[in-house]
């Protein structure tokens, strides 16, 4: 593979991130040497995608401990400060808070820098396994010979520790020898579909077509589409799902055209402490992301703008949540509660809900 999304450089206690803002034109890396720098890279979207944000934040915490130990400073104060700056980087992806809570439980329990680094590595390793399990469960419910997908944003190896979630399903279906085609929403305004998902699928040799976000209903009406697959940034306890802006529209288009709508959903993205989608904070980003195309301004000076980065798809539009434990079907409130109470480890991750 011609890129590596993230890499921990142990000798320098440095997190090397692929700077996704320059893709697909340039594969350029940034070395982040402090938790403040890691938080900045999450905020400016050098690294993005819910699982990748969580893993990066975990390394940021390990880095804070390593730096404090090297300077002979108390770990507690350094980790408290790192936690605060990382927590404030982006509000919607719950993986960020999940990873910070997991690291926090350790250092508050007296863990040293080496233990925290081991935990960050473990979070990354688990994500790889979780990605593979999600793809395997998805393949079991999709057509076996030929499958046409609709995908939104970027949810692949650029967004996670392993192959990713929804785009990981598309990649694994192709690798399994199925005849795969994917329609990629371009995903305005930051164009993660056109820039990042297409970059990945070119890399894997998966045939695809980029379409404008507004084309989804038309494509589903006129052409074969077997399944819409998307990722998620936070899934509430009732299955309402926050994901990249435009996901809700895609779900509506899928419902109107009888296309199953699946959310690829690591349990680290399920927030059992939030009862429904209304409680999910939606990030609002700079209006220039909409008013400009690259550096070129496309709207009149003085134009008003509103730039929510995510939306919430109501649970009634979702056919299934594909987790690493299997496909969860409606009613999601009942079935998610069952899943979390069945898995002791999951109960701990759910914030005690
Ligand atoms: O703003 P982004 O690019 O971080 O948004 C990414 C998404 O919305 C993804 O669908 C989600 O994080 C899941 S990535 C496996």
C-alpha cells in the first residue's frame, strides 16, 4: 500500500500522520511531538474519521506521559492538560471520548508512560481486528456474486486503524472475488468521497464512480444499487446515527428506492449514555469550507452560510448496524441494550449506561 495513515515512531515518541488535506495529489506526512500538536491535527483534519481520531488521541495521551516522565514532571498534571486539549479538538465522534476515557481510567489508576503507550497500541490493534470483523459480518448478508454499493464520505484505511468500516466492506468484498462496483458521494464540502475514498479504491483496484451528493436518489432509481453502506461518528442508544453531513439525505433516498441502508458501526462508536440523536452535539465548521472551492471563492461576498459537519439519520431509516459482534437489526434500543449487557467489556465501554 502506498500510504500509512498513522505510525508511532517509538524512538522519537512521535506520532506520524498522513496529512489527508493534501490527498490525492500528495502523500505527505506530519510528525506530531506533543499532545497539543496531535489535538491540532485532529481539529484541522490532518487526521479524520472517528476510529482514527480515537487512536490518535490515545497516542497523544501516551505522548504526554512520556514527555512528563522524561522531564521529571508529575504525570497527573500533564495528563490532565493533554486530556483537556484533546477532548476539545472535535465534538461529534464519540471514539475520541471513548479512547480518552479508556486512557484516563488507566492513568488515574496509577499507570506509567509505558503502560499508557501499550494501551494506545492496543486500541490501534483492536481497531484493526474490529474492522476485519465488521467486513466479515457484512459479506455474509450481501449478494455473493456481484454487489453494487453506494458510499458516503471516507470510511476506509484513511479513517481507521485497519481497513476501515464501510469502505473496508467494499474493499474486502472485492478482495473476496465478488464483482464490486461502488458509487461514491463526493461529500461536500470537504470532498472526502471524491478525494479520499476514490484515492483508496484506485489503490485497491475497485471500480467506482464519483457522483455529486444530490445524485443519490436518481442513481438508485435508474441503476442497480444493492446496498448503501456508511460509517458513523456516534450512534445513540436507540440507533439514531450521526455521520458526515448528507448521510440523512442518502438514507431517505435509499428508503424511497427500497435500497437497504447499513451503518458499519464499531461498538466504540456506540454511545449508550446518549438516549437518542437529539442529544448528539453536531460540529459546525468554518463557512469558508462551503464558500470556497480550494482557494477560489465561489459565493458572493457577504453571502450567509451554515456549515454543520454531521447530521443524524433517524433509526427508522437504518436496515442494520454492522458491528464487530454481528449485524444488529431493529428495534435498535432493545437490541443494543441486549448487546451491551451480553458483553461485559462493552458494558464498561458504554460509560456505565
Ligand atoms: O469529518 P470527517 O471526515 O472526520 O467525517 C468522517 C465520517 O463522517 C465518517 O463516516 C465516520 O467518521 C466513520 S469513519 C470509519
